[in-house]
C-alpha cells in the first residue's frame, strides 16, 4: 500500500493530500477543511479505511455534493483523513494504518470511526472537518478529543458521493474547534441561515443517561446543569415521561445495533463476503458473526426491531416538537485508554453497548445532535450533547453557541 | 443475456422469478408482491435495468430491509420486475428488454422507471409491488396505468439493499390496485399503525398545476374538486401563497433535475464512465452530456440550486404542518403514445420538464405523496395526487382512502 497511499502525517489525522480550491469567495473563505476518507474527492481514490477496498475501487469522478457546497462557499479542502475499516467502529483503531493521536489525552483513544477528522481539527491542521456519523462516529470522537461535533437531522445534508454503510442511519457530520466556525459551516451545508429565535425553549436533562454515567462524569455534571438553567428554563426528564414507559440503559443499543448490522449487510454484504480475508482479525471476526447470523435467519427480526424503534422515534420527535431540547453527556464513559482496549476485547464490547445506548437516541429518532466540549476531567475531555427537533438543526446550533459562551467563562 | 436472465413474461412486468416465502403469518398473509430489479433479493442478481450492470455485479447476499419487512408480515414475494436503465427515466422504455404493456391503454407508455412494477400490479399477477421513486418513478407509472402509487416521506422507508441513484431524493414506493391493500402495506413498511384522525384537515387545490394541465385533464378535474369538497373543506391555493412568490411551471424541474444529476454522478459516475458503451444510444447520450457538464464545472452551481430548493422545501413543509393537504393532477399530460416518443426525441424532453415540474414538489420537500387512479379520459387513466406533511404518511393514506371510496361511487 505504501507506494499507493501517501501517509502525510497519520498521527495528525491526514492520510491523503488532495487539494481542492474554492470555486468562489464566500462565507467560508479563509477556512480550510479535510474530509473523512469515505467521502469522495474528484480524481482521488476513496479508501474507506481498508487497503483492499482501495484496490478494488476506482477513482471518484466528482466531489461529494457536500464537498462541492463547501467549495462554493469559499472553503479550501486539503485532503483525506483516517477512519476505521469501512467506518465500522467507535474506537479509532485501524490495524492497517498508524492511528491518529488524541492530542489532549494521548494515552486514550480518539474514538471513531471519524478518528482522523477529529484529530486533524484537534491538532489545528484545519479549521473544520467532515466525518460521517451512523451510530456516533462524529459525536464520540468529538467528545473524546474536546471538539464541537454535529450530527444532522437524517437526510438534511446530502450523502451523495459518500460511501453508504446503513442508509437509515447514515449522516455527514462536522467537527470544529468552536461554535462560530461550526455555525458558519452548518448554514452552508443546510443551505439555510440561522434562525436566531431561541426563545420559549426548555432544556430537558435526561436523567436516565446522567444516572448511567461513570462517576467522574457524574461529578462534573451537577454544576454544569446549574449553569445551563441560568440561561434557559431547565427540567429533569426520564424516558418514562418521553416515551411513556421506562427503558433500561441497553434497550436502545440492543435494537439499534442489529438494525445497523442489517443495513450494513444489505449495503456491503456481498463485497465483505467476497473479501473476508482483507480485514484485520477483529473486524473479520465481527463480519463473520454477522454473516452467520444472516444465514441463520436473523433478518426475520428486523420488523420487530423497527416496530419498537419507530415507536420510540415518534415519541421522541413529538416531545421535541414543542420547544424541548434534550441534554445529556455525549458518552457515559471517558475515552478508554489504548492499553485497556488492546488487552481486553470485552472492554470494547461493554464500551460499545454503553456508548450506543446514548448515541442511538438521535440515530433512531432522525433528530440533530450537537456535542460541545464541556470540561475536562483530569485532562480528559468530556462532551455534553443537545438534541433538537427534526430539521431544527440551526435552532439547536444557536442554543449550543449561546450556552457555550456562558459556560466557558464560568467553568474554564 | 438470454441464457442468464429468464424472461418470465416481460409484457406483464415480471422478468425474474425469485420466490421468497413469508417468515411468518401476519397482516399481509395471502398477499403476493414483486420488486423492481434495483431492489435486492438474496441469492439473486440485481440487474438495475442494464445487462452490463448485471454482469459486473455479484448476487445479493441478503434481501433489502424493506423486503424482509414484508416477508415478516406474511406476504409472498414472486420475483423481480423490469425497469429503465439504472432507473434513469420516466418513460418505461428499455431498449435492452421487451417492455411491459400498459394494459389499460396499450398504445401508450407505462411510464417509468418502475415500469414492470406498475405492469405486474395492473395485470393482476400480484397484489402489490415495490418500486423506487427518485423523481416520479412510482407516481408517474401509477398514474399512467390506473393504479394507486405511494412515495414515502424521504427516509421513512429503508433503502438498505436498494441500489442508490440520488440519495437526497431516493425512496422506496408502492403500487397497489386499491387503497385497502396499499394501507396494509404502508403500515408494515412504516412500522406503524393508521392514525384515523383525519379531522381538521383542508384540501388545497394547487391552481398552478391545474392551470398547466393538458385540456383533457383540466376538463375532468372540475367535478372531481366538487366531490372532494363534499368530504373535506377545500380551497384553491397558488405557489404565491405557499412560498411567498409565484414560480413558473418549469422552475422546480429546472432545479430538481440538475440536483438529481449531480447526486447521480456522485453515486454512479465512476461506473458509468467506465462502461459508457454498455448503454443504449439515448441513455448514453444523456450520460455523455452529464459527464461533459461535470468536467465543465457544473458542480459549482449545486449550492445555488440547494439554497433555492431548500427555501422552497421549508415553505412547503411549513404550509403542510397545519393540517393542510395539497392536491393536484399527478401528471400534467396523459401518458404519451409510444409512437410519439419514438418518433420525436423532443416530445420526451418536453414531457420530462412538464412532468418533473409536478413530481418534484414532494421530491424536493421530502414529503409523502399518494396518487389515486381517479378517472379515465377516453380509456386513458389519470391520477390525482395528494401531498401531506413530513412523516404524516399514514394520515395521508387515510385521507386518500376515504376520498376514493366516495369518488368511486359518484364518478365511476
């Protein structure tokens, strides 16, 4: 691979230099960005985090639509960033390449699968970066690396020219170092302008998630809630109130992950089965398991899972349609240390279930989520997430921007 | 190709027998269906309407998620149906295969690209069929062939295992002979139950479309409007009222088509450029033109088109969020005769612009649309369309079902 892929500086996240100049001056002039290597840049291979994928696919003939939007608005594209194999991980540990470093907590994982896009922003190489977020692949690394991270309302940002993974969940998201840059980028990608009408909103602290957090995160959150309620009316809510009945912490993950798996197999199952030897051992193990499940008839369960998650999604969207914003920690655990993941496969399994139990709220309900880099615990970044109503992405952006300004002065 | 593809009975729409038995008894037991050949059935090739596509792609390893939903609910799948090359047409005329017949008007086109799925329902071979609808590919053939046709709110029915074309516009839609069957299928695919709350609704007759219709369609519509207003409050509206300014009949088509083209090129541009000789002359001509435009820098226009269409979409969704239903003829022309299309390429160009000017309303605004087989003019079917608010698909279904019952008795 080394003669085909120029590894620019993988520890900073960039793996492929591929400069695309802006089409015109605009709102993003003077801003530079990079894109995850599952997003097309014209005349460039899209590697999808796996050497065999890169070898068996030809160059893209056009930029992804979202990239063309940014170039039209004046931004400069510098290249491609590292990701996990086929974007199928929340860890940011790709055995085929040197992995990006979490600059703020170097002994901990960046998170994935948009590991390089997080690192390239955290290291200051670019002003913002595009990632993809199917089940947390922007929000988790943003939280781990101390960045702003955004997952859009499903479908509102074009995925044309982005390798699909699980179409019902796939989104193009954004990393940035601050809310001002993120807001500018969102207005371009959503082809709209900010709403500036953050009145009559209530911030709802989702107690189920707070209660499930690791102790260090719980410890940090009490004063944060206090600060938020100085700006917006706030209240504590539970799943019981939102969806009509209590759900336990693994309920969502146990439904979202099989659905994503089914989507993935419909999207890439043929290619994966043909190229099973092309994956690293851990990834191959996961894919072999999915293949066995499909052959064992697991797909008859899809409708049951959809009935449950669709009901959940409708209740959440209804709750959010009346000026309610949901708020909770982006992940319930601090970013794991590399050595803990490498030494014990069960750490990552447990971590997955706990993390997807949180990231799947917006994933299943198709709503927008923004994670802001709240505070650090012993030097380790932690993100706080906000979810707004479907298509209320820019309103949510305004809320987060206003909160961050205040929290920054109080807590830094 | 003939030794690879069993042409079961192309004139009825079915091109590939591939039986999938239900996983269990359920709401769709005793109903049979077929799927457009850009939707995966496990262990079967997905031909995408082009012999070279079929040759260069392997068998699917899983059913599309939407197919598994139907099998779980008890429906029987009998096989695959004909479509236009890569689903890129509204005509239903694929030069590589014998085309399906419009049984109610055999001298006229079925419409496309879901030509076979329309024909297989119209000919009574199955109770319902899945198609895909990016810019009218379910609604146009449903209207032409005298069927119920449904395009969902964008993203609410899974497209996993369906070959993408233009992700921002792609949907999986349904054909049926009556509203009862369509309603049952929708409840399964949307993983929900009917709302039964069709109160406080207003039917809004979109005068811009009525005024732009061919004379025979205009002639038929006056008594129909009268019948509808006996059931629901009705009013006449214009684009001026909905989006704040008048737009002319080609405005939407002139924006939606370049956006779909850009999406298409991001999705399949590489494969198309490698296989340009694999297409029929008319399709190759279209693709060569798109390729030239991309190389000529047309993609710098994407953001301008998105700004205009996003604004239109927000205004339409806002209008529909208050119990308003839009109503207009599904197409502004009767299905063209085969000989007119074959003899004059400009007929199809003109027809496209006029048709997409109507079909792009829901396409751009991501809202659900149902076309019902209203009446026939001199034996030629004409559909009437209804658009509801985003995610209000089942409410819209109930409205259409109640209207059809009444109109059937009054006008048949």
